[in-house]
């Protein structure tokens, strides 16, 4: 992890947090001016809350404590009634944080444990590893997905399939959504996209990444050559290499490995690739899923990689074969 990047991000988080708090205070003060009874109620709630704290410290009459709690509940109901009458609710008066999980601090504290929030992890991934790969999420999402780019023609001789490219894509599209819906189930399969370039494999990977990011999942997107070269740099102790990237490859919620089969092959890289795939399948600490994209056919995968790797792919991945005409030309048209 680059400490400079982390420091920069935490500075941005502090600014966002303070801005959200300031805007909430502005909304509240403006509302008080129009509906002064709301301020009276809030002041009364604060007063009663202090009284409850004093009663709890002094351990006095429990019936009095119950009476104070009931009074606060009645005041809150009055407040909710007024807010409802003007089309507002309690959330209007609270800070609207970009990430409600960490309240724009970057960290989450549970009991005695503090851990980095998924939102901060993702921003670090984007800065350090995903700079070019996940830069087009505004356009590469399901809202911009079109089946019209795929032919309705059934041509077994041309496509080596008894269904049309469009029908095939509709099936893969459904699998993609099932993958998203069942992401938390570690027993469900990962995704392997095979097929020639220009058929939408990377685009669909980005669509899936987009949806999972919305759900608060972390996503790391690497091409196979870059990923394996980075691991080799770490293994050989090359300058500027870091264990952080290796740990991230093993533990990120969704790892997308693009262009499998374009890397320079040797036994060490075979071993590292197997370790990444296998460890993510067996991860006992959390659910970790993987999408692998390749231009290689299944036969070529068997010819290129050893049995250990291919057996994991065949046994634990939905194999989605993309076929048809290059959709990049369809888009231009």
C-alpha cells in the first residue's frame, strides 16, 4: 500500500465528512426557521436525554427512568409527525455521507476491532492497480448493454452453434445476473468468459463489477500478464514491489483476471496462477469470487495449462463461450 495515496485519500475523506456534517447542520437550521416547534422538540429531547444519563449514573428510581424514556418517545413521535407533514423524515436532518458504512471516515469499528472500510480499500485499488481497467464504469454498465449488437442469425457453420449469438448472449447475461445475486454464496460458481476479441467479455466483466461496487464489494481488475509479472516482482524482492498486491489478489471480494493466455508462460507463473485460483476457491475467512476472461478456447486452455489449473476452471466456473461478429464494428455502425 502506498502511504502517500492513503494519506491523500484520508484527507479527502475528512473534507467529505466535514462537508456532510456542515450541510446537515444547514438543513436543520433552515428547517428550524420555518418550523420553530422542531427546535423546541429537539431541545426538549436533549434535556430529557441528559436527565436519563444522570438517573442511570445515580441508579435512582427505575419508574422515573421509564417515565423519562416514555417522554422522549412521545417527543420523537411529535417530531416525526411534523416532518411527515412537510414531506421529510429523520434522514433529512442527518449527514448524507458518501459511505454510510464508515460515515466517510474510511474505517469501521466493531467492538474492539477497527478495519479499513470497503470504500477506502476500493479507492486504493483504483489508484494503485485499476487505473485504466476500471476507468469507464459510467458507460460500461448494464444500462448501456445492448442485445442489438448481437446477430439473430442461426448459422451453425459460421458460429459452430445451433443458437444465434444473441440467444447465446441472453443466456450469458442471465448467468451474470445470477452471479451477482448469489455472490454471497461461496458454493456458487465463478465465471470464465471465453471467445474471440471484440465480443463483449471485458464489457460484461465491467458491468458485473459496477453492480458489485454498488453493493459495497471490493473489485480488483488485472490483466493476466500484469498480475503475474507483479507477483514475480514481489517473489524476487524487486524494488517497489509489495506484499499488499499479493494479499489483495487473494482476498479482494471480486478479482477479474483479463486476457488469460497472453502472459509469458513458465512453471513459476503456472504455480502462482494456480495458487491465486485455488486459494480464492478455498478462502475460509470470506467469500471471494473470480471472473476470468480469455481468448483461448477450452481445448486451447487444456493445451496451455496443466491439469490442476484446468480442473479448477472446469469444476468451479460457469464456462461462458462468446461467439458472433465483432461488436466493435456494430457500435461504429
